[in-house]
């Protein structure tokens, strides 16, 4: 009995009605915010609604945009002009190469200076001798002046590849084109592959250069393949020097195998720069093996300078393209 004033009849308390299992108690207070609100909106979408009820849609932040990362998972945006692993090395190497080429122009060639030889040389020999002065001055100037890194790499690679394409050795036009292709692509692909291993462009270009290098041994000159000549020199027993020359001519074959492994396997791509320098020194070494006078030493030094500038210049250009492709894949 409840306590009531005197004279007022008392009524029995009504029994408590059990809560229906189909009806959920709605908690009091403001609606949840943040992710809970997004879940509530999705729950309302899943329940059937009558014709008179308006179905609320999900909150704007409940479904993140496809292809975008939120918060700390956003991919890093790398500016190709800032992160440049070859820029400082290229600048240093171009300064040394420019100084070497200028020295080659100033020293006498068989008791005659270069400015005296320019009066009698013709054709490719004239251009090759003049390029010692032009390339040396341009490379050294770009190394000490604050020019853009992309311009430095492009102009250095263009001058170096142009000088290497003039030949000067016993190569057919097809062999000369293939050798320039190898010097432009293989070192660049190996260097960039060692730095960026998630983009396939350096890998594909490097494998194409490997095929071109193998074609150098198979492309005939005057009906004779260089590979056959090298094998005959190795098996020739009448002269030790002939066997040494044949062995040296076959030396790039194991280097090509190692370069292929470095291009295919990401774990061993770190040896790419070492393989590049072995390729850089092989060409001048071949000139020194066949040297008949000291001017061949000058040519070997010039070929080394041109090869290094061409390789690192093409590597810097390829790195910029590769970084942009990597950023496009990461977004």
C-alpha cells in the first residue's frame, strides 16, 4: 500500500510489464559521433523502411574515397629535384672528366699539338679532336657552375654519347650503334635499379641493353663474328699474347650474366654500380691491350671520361622518369 493522505482510498500498484524482446531500448543522450555515427548510418540502411520514412544515407566520412590513403598512410611525395642520388656524383665526375679531356687536348700527340692537328685532320677525326676541347670545357663549366641538375645530366650525356658514336676503333656502323646503345642504357639501368626496385622500366631497359651487348658478339663484320675471333684467339697456342687478348675480349660475357642477375633479382641489385664501373673500365682497357703508341693511352682516357659521363647522365635522366612513374603508381 502506498502512503496516501487520510480518507483517500488507495489503489494497488500496477504490475510491471516485461519489456518486449523485439523492442530495443534507445539510450538517452545525444547520438554518437565519429565512427559510431557512421556505423549507425550503415545500420539504418540495412533495415527495411516504410514508404513514409526517409532513409538516411551514410555520413560523408563513413566511406573513404577509393584509391586514396588517409592520415599517416598517405604515400610520400618525393620531388625528383630534391632526392637525387646521382646529382652530386655526376657533378664530381663531370669535373674530373672535363679536366681530363682538356688535358688530352693540350698535351702533344706524337710531337704535334691538337691545334696543329686540326689544320690537317678531316671528317670524323677532325670532329673527334675538336670535341676534346668542346666537351672538356662544357663538362668542367657545368660541374663548377650552379646549373640545373637535369640540364647538366642531359647535356653531358648528349656530348658523351656523340663523342662515343664517332668510333675510332675497328667497328662496323651496326656495331658502333649497338655499343653506344649499351653504354647509354646498361649502366643507367643498373644504377637506377639499385636505387628504385619497384618500377619495371629500368629492368626492361637493362635487359634490352644486355641483348644489344650479346648482339655485339654475333653481328658479323666482313662476314666474321667477333665471338668466333675471340674463341680462336683463346684456343691459339702459338702466342700467349693472343690468348690474353682473346680472354680479355670475352670478359664482358660473365659481366653480362651478373648484370642480368642484378636486373632480375631485387636482392642483388646493389651490385649494379660495381658492375657499371667494370663496364666503364673494360672499353679503355681494350684500347690499351691493342695499343701501339702512347696516343692510344690518350684515347683510352678520353673513352673512360666519355663513358662515365654518358652512364651517369643517362642514369640521372632515367631516375627522374622512374620516380615519376613510382609516384603515379603510389597514388
